[in-house]
C-alpha cells in the first residue's frame, strides 16, 4: 500500500487504513431527513407566509449542517496500522479531533467485540488494544470486520503481516 501521512517515519510502511463502518452515518442522516420534513408539517398548518419561509430556511440549513457534520466526522476518523504502530485519529466534530497512537511492541493483547443484531448483520464492532501500563485498553469503535483488523494487527506484531522492502527487492531480482 502506498499510503503516506504527515509524521510518517522514514522506514515505516502503512499496512492498513480504514474508516468507521458507514452504518454510523445512519442516525444523523435520519435526523437530517426528519428535520427536512418539518416544513411539510408547517405547510399543512400554514400554507403561506413568513412562518413557512423561515421554517424552510431553518430546516434546510439545519439538515445540511447535521448531514455534513456526520459525513465530515466519519470521513476524517481513520485507523492506520503501520509496521511500527497503530494510529487512531478520531474526528469529533468540525473543530475537535483526538489522535492516539500505540507502538506495536507495547501492545500485549488485541481483542474485538461485536454486540447487537445490527453490528452482527452489518459486520462491525469494537477493537480493543491493551498495553502493560495503561489502566484501560484503547478502544476503536465501529470498525468494519473487526476480526480481520484484529488478525492483521496480530500478524504485523509477529512480523507476519508484511514483507520487508529489502526482501521484496531480493525476490524481484532473482
């Protein structure tokens, strides 16, 4: 994978990049849709006039803002697995984000959890990474196919998930 990011170390390669499961967008999209339907209810009571115009304007601005906020947060929330570390960048709105990273050698337990019918049907869940010194594990919610992500982390941690660039060059030269 030829993905690069700011702060990437010279020898570090990106092995996995994923966003949260798109299902997390369902609730905000439903809320935005309900807000956009409010003018129809107002129209039933008052078919014309300034109340209807203001309601339409507020509904459009509110619905678009909620939908854009949800998409922006989803699109900017990223989990990256590199040859050295795991980076979880969580966007929590337009002006708030949190970046957490763990070196692979510090992780002593990787687990995943899928709970609930929607999580099971749509195939997403939570990946937890525990380190020796931390009180609580680092949790990454709404990961698509959490079992595959867990296995990729474990394989990378054991040196099985990637082939060194030098080894790749030797194989192509032979």
